[in-house]
C-alpha cells in the first residue's frame, strides 16, 4: 500500500505526459486533484489500521545489498501525520491551480513528481532512499520557482534555493556515510541502525556525524543562520509553490531531526541539545522580528516560517536535555514538535494561497498598496484573519496545542530559553495585527491600472475550496486534538527511549 501511495502521482504523471501540450488546463489539473483524493483515502485507511507500536505497512526489498542499501518503507505515529498533511496540502494546491494557464502540462507534471518525492521522504526507512527523495524535492522545486515564478528575479531566487539546499544535502549525505561506516555490519537501514546504535559512546566521529546531518537539515528547515535562501525563494515562487515549499518541504528538515538525528546519534544529541535549543530560540525571535519589519506580505509569511520552525527545534532540543530525568517532559516536547510541523503546514499553506489570491488581483505583495479590504472582499478578509490568528497560536487552533506542549515540555529543562521563546508569540501577534490593520481596515485602497480601475473580486469557489479545508483541519486539531495525539505520543515515546539509552 505504501508503494502505491508514494508512486501513484508519478504513474498519473506518466499517463498525462502522453496528452498533447495544447490540451485544456483541466485535463491536467483535474486528474491531479483526483490523485490527491485517492492518496487521502489510502492515508485514512492506514490511520485506522496503524499498529500502536513500531512501524506499519512495512515494505523491504534488497536494492544494493553489497552497500547495505534497501528499498525500505514504513510509517509510524511520527511520519503518518506528516504524510497526511502533505497529501492535504497538495490537494489544496491542485484545487487552487485548476485555472493555471501557463504551460499547464509541465506545471502539473512537475508538481506530481514533487508530490511523490515529498511523500517518499516521510515513509523512507533507509538513509539513502531518504536522501534520494530529499534531493529530488530540491530539483523539482527549483524548476517550479524558475519556470513559474514572479518577475525577472525568479531564476536567480531558484538558483540560490538550489545551491543552498543542495550543498546542505551533501553535508547530510556525509553524515549518513559516517554512521554507515561506524555500524557493524555496515547498513543504511534506519531501524537497524537504531538498534545497533553504532555511535553510542559519542566521541569525535559521532559529533562530526551530528554536525554534518545537523547542517544539512538546518539548511532545509531553515534555521538561522542558514535561512537566507528562504525569503527570495518564497517571494518569487508561484503561490502553489510557496504553499508546498513552506507547508511540506521545510518539514523534511525538522522530520529528519526526529527520525534520524535523535535516535541514531543519541549520545551526541544529548551532548549538544543545548546548542539545538539556542538555535531554535534564536530562530524564533529573529524570524518574528524580521517578519515584523516587512512590508511585503509573502516575505512576512516566509519569515514567520523561520519563527515557527524554531519552536520545533526548541522542543526536540529540550527532549535531549531532559532525556535521562523526565520521561513525560521529553514526550510532551517531542509530541509538540511533531504537532507543530503538522499545524504549520496547514496554516502557512493557507496563508500563502491567500497571498497568491491577493497577488492575482492586485499584482503586488506590498501591504501598503491595500487597505479597507474587509468591506470589499469579506471572504478574503475573514479567512486571512482566521489564518493569522491560527498562526500566532490562538487557543482553539492547532498552533496553540503544539506550542503549549513544547513550552510545557521544555520549561523544566531550559526555563530561560523557554521564557524568551514565549516572547516570539507576542511578536507574531504584533506582526499579524499590523498586517490585518494595514490591509483589511481603513479606507478602501488597492492597485489600479492607470485610468481604468480594475475590479477587486472576492475569493472564487476554487480558492475557497483550497483554503477552507486547511483552516478547518487546523481548527479541528485545536479543538479535538486527541485523534492526532493518540497517534503521535507512542511514537514520540519510542524515539525518546532511544535518545535516553
């Protein structure tokens, strides 16, 4: 079932590639939407049948036996929620793109390929298979930004994105090889390495492996100071590309910390957990402060991603600090980190799609060019306000559940860092309130064509169908989180038992 889930989009892409490029947009986008819905059904079946411990739906076939590489797939309570979030975000982007008229064939084929590798990252249980999917996501997103980005700087932004993240992936591969060489017998299999624990004693080799893997994942997350590729990539990317980049691709970095760095390098993780916490807190505060200074809506949302991913690192770092003392605290922190990944994917995906809808109408992301939109576009204003309040962690939304668990789990181990990180919530609230007051309140103002004012229509049906489910899911998780937490908590407990060895 997992192979079907992963490779269904590629199979559909191969079928669509036979259609002539002159076919109508909907002949490509509708099958894309249907593909996502089929994947969602498969995820729902897995969710209901997932075992309470260990991996479910495991598939393993020898791939390169001489090098200890296998085609190994499986899901647990850490990965399945991220797979579900990935599928939902791609369905939303597919619906949003139903009227994409710029080379729709190439556009849909690229996104279907990106959909396959994005799901593949979260179900891969072999380090080389993980790296393959991880690297291909960089390639496909590069072409999305370069081919469908805004303005003349799209290609340079795409190149910056590619170079930064590709160099990071090379560091990641180096770390994987160091772990492989330390294991006896040599293997890249993640569950086997977790059992063998080849670098249990720590030392320089384990530290070098964690440094290499940490840098590779930090670039993808991104954490300060490895974040500089993110704002131009988001600013120039199409709305659908930004939604997938922030909603899905950034989670590959944070997921890598939980799936690989923590269980495979437990001694080094405990030793350097304080550094992880510091990087997380710096990202929280820096991301919020820089976002507060932005006048470009997309850049503002991009910097809030740096802020929100910082909370994830605070959680997983705190779990390392309390690994040997407080099992409940480390489970809370890790569960909160995974919940934050899911929450951020849903909410920030919605924010970027709303920003794209505004750009389609006004041809600019400059918040100063808009005003009084609440009266003219009430559906846009209402949904943007809901997404903004969800992003700042208001109770009743998924962000509150995630951040509450992270702070509760981290407070005992690192009270000063946690107190500083809480300030990030205040800054995030301030920046979103400023954005809401600029664009939604006051006198009506929006960009016009000289001499011929354009109408400013409210959100259309496809835009509503793309954004509303994301925010509904964020609200459901915020109000009744048990269905998600019951899945995540046993897997978080298992990971932290490995870290505490």
